[in-house]
C-alpha cells in the first residue's frame, strides 16, 4: 500500500501542467471559501445575528478581496497566490491576538491549500514556458545572430 498516495492532499506532487493546475486550484477554492463564509457572516451580522465578534459590514471588503484573489488564481496569477496566503495568515494572526476563536484544523487545511496554490502557480509558469520563450519572458525580443545582421560600412565625413 502506497502511503504517499493517501496523503497526496497534504503535499501534492507537482510533475506536469495538470498537477500544477490542480495544486493552484486549491488556493482558488480556499479563497472562494473565505470569501463565501466572510460574506455570509457579514450578512448575518447586518441582520443582527452575531456569530463571531469582529465581523460586521466592513467584512464585505475582506470577502471582496478573497473573491478577487480567487479569480486571479483561476488565471494562474503568482501574485494572487502569494497575496492569498499573506492575507489569510495576517487575518489568522490578527484573530489570535484579539482572542477571536478559530478552528485550528480548518486553519491548517486552508493554510496548506494557499501554500499549494503558490507551489502550483509557480510550477505552472515554469512548466508552460519552454526554453524557446526565455528571451521574450525576460522582457526583450530575441536578437538576430551576428551573421544575419547587415554590415554597414563606416561613413566618412566630408572635410
């Protein structure tokens, strides 16, 4: 029995474009979960039902940020993947410092999902860029070989 296959969700192996996309999608789902739950709790708070302290109408901004991060991770944005982890960890530390209760198992699972998203988006870009695209990816156009450039004779100034 292969033990690593059963723990694939814990640290997935990224070997090709499909596995990179799968890992990146974990961050998409984590961000969508955060956006949905935050929007739901903010709506309940507006209705006068307080589920968690610190959740109010301003939490819609947080939900919108996570929705934007999910949308950009869907487009394989490395910046969005890193921003998703950073925002999530910042919020968990803020909640911990302020004594807001949080489920430790869920925190670990969502943190891992955001980490896998970073791994997946970086691997996706590495796997989809072949060596022939390296000069264009560096920001410049490929240069012609020296033999293909026309040689211009030096010009003389009239005395």
